[in-house]
């Protein structure tokens, strides 16, 4: 896409791009980290357990190199003896083998985690395309891998050569030693070689790990247009966002309408605006606006109030003042306390006098000039 649009991939990969690459199996995995960690662990193992390991091997060799006359008399016992020798040797090296297996798994997790991507095992034409194969063989990545292999060979070869030269006298005299001493000297040479070899592999891994991260980051870089397209797709098209907003608005309206049945009074315009108020006479708080709406929503609030027997009080100025100054589920402003108190007191008086034949005078609430609004929400005193 970048080639088609002529844009350079200068933008860092987004979190979504990185996640998709991870799902496709593209992670910055270094092939040098696991061998380096395993060699370090092997060196520590030989340092701590080397004498025990080589002493056990010495006993094993001595035992196996001693031939019992019984073998000549009963040669059919030779396979069993040979099999037991293999089992004994395996048990000696088993701790090291298990340790290295665990470290191999841990180092793999350290270098990117255990990931199974079905896309990696699906057949791809590019894998069998001879031209694509030639491009991979003679490409920049192949040259980088070749350079790494040569550098690794030189470093490891130099370390082994130095180790051999440092222990040349011991190596030349080892044939003149008895078995136990020869194994002991061999163990010291192996530990020394493992130490320097692990040091070299660690240095290689320290270079390769950030290199792999850098190469993958460069490969996943995006053009400015790709970043814009991804943001657009993640945020959604305007039509989808509008639909989501409508759905959210419907949910909020349904929750609001559910509160109308518990309101104490609904004040109307009488047609264009409706607000529902709830008041707890036992508390210290001001009346709360639990529902409000205009036009169609105002009609729904009135119908809901009629259904549940909530008193509807017509006061156009007060209805508009409450609608434009009070948020949903918030107390009414202090400037409207007196006017609302008149309405609520009237409604409570009606409820108390119901069935008694007492006449209750309907009030005309007074709205302060600064709280008077027209149908468009503009202050009427301006």
C-alpha cells in the first residue's frame, strides 16, 4: 500500500498493528538468546555440580571397563550389562538434561512468549515460489543472517582456540594420567571453556536481541495514511458512531422514563416541555429532576405520568426554567426553590385532602426574571 501511494513508512506501528503482527506470529524472537541462557546455566551447573558429576562418571567408567569372567562364560548377559550401563549414564546426566529443557522453554518465553498462530502453518504460494525464494536467499535479511553467522563462528572459534591454548599442557598430559585424574582435569577444562563460551554467546545475544526488535519495528512501520485509516476503522464510521449514540440515547431515555412513575409531580409547558420532580419531605435535600424532555419526549413523560397517576401541573415558565437550568438527576437551582415548593405543597395537599371534600387552591408559581426562558432556551429578560 505504501508503494502504491508513494508514501514512506515513517510512523511507528500502533498498538493494533503490533497486536495483529503478534497474532500472525511476527514477534521479535532472537535465535541467540536461548543458546546463551542455556550455556550460562550449563556453566553454573558444572561449576556447582561438576565435581559430583565427574566423580560419578569416573565410577561408572571404572565399573564398565572392568570385565567379569562371568561375561565370557555367559555372553548372553552382555546386552543386559550394556543396557544397565546406558541407564546409569543417563541417570548421571539427567539433572543437567532436565535443567536445560526447562531453561530452553523459559528462554523462549523471555524472547517473545509461546505463540501458536494457525497462519504460520497455512500453505503459502510465496514459500514455494522460486523467484520469492531467490529474493529471500540474496535479500538484505539473508545478508544480515550470513553476517551474524560469520561473526558467531569467529567469536566462538576464537574463544575455543584461546581455551585450548590455555589448557594445552593439561590436554597433552591427560593420556598419562589415571582415569580419575583424567576425568577431573577434563572437567576443569570443560568448565573453563563453558565459562568463556557462555560469555561470548551472551555478548552475541546482547547485540542480536535489540537488533531483532529494531528489524521487526522497521518492518511494521506504517505510512501516515495507514495510521489515519486504522484510526478511522477503530473509531468507526460516522454512520456507525451515530447509530451507537442513538442506541445510548435510547437506553438513557428508557432509564429516565422508568423514574417517572416514582416522581411526585410532572410540570409541563403544557405541550413542548415536561419535567418530572421527586422530593423526599423527610430529607434535607432539594427536589430532584428525575426526567425531562421536549416535544415527543415530553409527550412520553406525560403519558407515563398519567399511566401511573402522577399529578401533571401546567406552568409554562417554570417548566422551561427547570428544563434549561437543571441537569438530569440533579437538584433544582436555589432560585426556583420557592416556585417549586408551591407546586409540591399543592400536590401534597391534594393527596392529603383526597376523599375529604376539602378545596385546595391551585397556586400560580412565580419564576424570577433571570430564570425565564423562551421555547428556544434564550433568556426572556435579555
